[in-house]
């Protein structure tokens, strides 16, 4: 190797390495002495302070590569290989694609080898494997630590606490003023108000509620029932809940209902606007398919054949219903709840005969789901399943678990809460039906109705009880 090299000296230190012997000053002093002994001329020191070796998105590294491209550097020198990168792939990519391909050799001072020799090139590959292993071990220890904190009930979402809480000494503490606003958001949502209207109302009344996303995030966050999450798994938190489990899971049912999905084939195309008052609530009693709303009618998907994936029985001949006629029929039934106490009570009396989910059986099923999730994670850790597969599977298992948890309620308290919710919705029924938007009418109806079954000329309602 010739001696008159223009050398680029690269130094890096990340936060966890500040306590090691790899400080910036230490690396610079040793590299100066090394280059002087080799009679190499140092063109420039490229310094990335506080940047992780797990990424190549570092300003000094990017500048050095730019100088290599402009032929300002003939040799790159580092104190130790892992200063360049802790990723096997990134190490080899930098050396082979950025350095060697442009005629620039690479030298690691501590390992005492360089890429101008076959042995040095072989050692680069070997040592980069160990650098990757060390990075993976650090990541694993960090992840295990966070899992441990989550299992112990500690919130780990960062210094910014969820709306309604303050983050004090590593724990969540209820901010009662904001917590009352969170309860108001849930109350309005469960009583049929749309996301848009809740956002506007809360922002006008309190300020700070300046986006639809904030309302959605509050409604979806299980932290409000005393849970903490890490890697899609939930644990019991140490903090005080703000919302009851019954209210939270009821909100999840509404959020997951088909009118809020993005893959709409009806007039509704966004998660915030309803196309028709009964969109996604009407079902065919003959074949089980949903009804779509278009061209003035609610039509069974199987009969209309407007979307192949929703067809259940292509020979279904169930009746079409005029949109205005079916809307008026349902509004009439809802108003009966307000004006006929006997009708109101008959709905709840019929619900009392419905079989309640067995609590022990549900808890056993939840334990099995937790065990399945744990096995999925074990399979991923030993390389038996891809990250895409595990994410999809765990997501399905979590939905199944949430559904079971929502049903584990004391029948009496659940019925009473539903009764109270019905009464609250009834109080604003006339106002919404007379002057509300389609979206507000849709949300009001869905607070009472789970499904509307059409069987020819007969219509029946499945209540949300």
C-alpha cells in the first residue's frame, strides 16, 4: 500500500457508548497517532456524535460518501469496525458499494486489517456478523426490559401522556379536568354523535381538541380502562382508569362497525360520513347478505350483484325497499320507544331471556388466546414465522380477545347501562331526526339498532342490548 494517502477519518459515538472508551475525543486522538505513524495525510475528520450505528442516515457519513464521490478521499479509516455500522448488511454495502467500487480502501485500526488484502476483506465479513449480533442482543435486552415494565403495569409511551393523564415520575396520574372531557367524548359518541360533531363541539367548548384524529385516538386507546400496551399486547396498568370497560368496549363495537370501514361500496366513502341513514345496518333474512343503498332503494347484495364479494346466494329474490319508506319505518319504531313505555320495557324484557356468555368459559378462552399469542412470538424469535404472518395472526387473536372481554359483564349492570344509554339517546331523538345531518341520524340509529332484518315485506330490528 502506498503511503501518500488522503485519509477520511470517520468517528461516531451513540448515547449508550458515551460511557465506553469510544468517546469522540479518544477516537480522534488515536486515529491522529495511527495516521501519523503510517505517514498518511488526514483530509478531514467526519464526526457523528449521538447517532446510532443501526442506521446509515447520519450527516457526517453522508458527507464523507459525497467527498468519496468527488475523489477528495483515497482511504477511509475508523477506530473500530462497529463505529462504521452495527448492521452486517450496511457494513458490507458501505465498504463494497460506496468505498471499494470507487477505488477507496477501508482500514479499521483496532482490528488491524485493511481491504487491500484478501485476509482483510474476509475479516470484514466475519466481524460485521458479530457487530450485527451485538446490535441484535442490545435490541433484545431493550425489548425484554420494556416488556417487563409493561407486565409490571408501567406506561411506556414516552414523556407525552395520553389525553386526560399527566406523566409524573414514570407513572400516569389522572388530570381530572381533562379526564372529564374524555368522559364527555365517550358519552357523546355512545349517544350517537358523529366524530365530526364531537370534534367541533369539544374544540368550541374547551379548545385543544383540534383534530378528528385526537377524538378517534381517545376512543380507541385502552389506556382509559387501565391497560398498557407493548408490541400489540395489553397488560394491566398501575394507573387509574377513566372509562368503564363496558363503555370502552361498546365504543369499540361502534368504531369497528362496517360503516366506519374504508372499503365501502355504498355511497359512504370515508370513516366520518354516512351515505344513508341505514347504511350497513340492513341485512337480508333470506340469505344473510347485507343490503346496499343506491338508486333510491335498499337492495340485497346477493340479488343486486353489485359487488361479487358480498354475494352469498346468487339466487336470492328478497324484496327491495324504498329508502325513504324503510327509513320512516325505523324512525317510527324508534319514536315508539319514546312514547310507549310498554314498548320500551318489552325490548329489555325480551333481552333478559337471552343466554349470557359464561364468564369462566370466556376467561378460559382468553387464557388460550394469550397462550397462542405467546407461541406466535416464540415462533418469530426462532425464525419459524415471518413478521407479516405474526402481525396478521396476532391482530386477529387480539380482536377475538377484545370481543370476549366485552362480553364478560355482569348482566344486571350491563342491562342497566344499556337502558340508561337508550334513555339519553331518546332525549335528543326528535332534534336529530328533524334537523340533524344524515351522518348524525345514522349514528343515532346505530346507538339503538345493531341489525335490521328484511324478510320480504316484513322488517325486524335486532337491538343493541
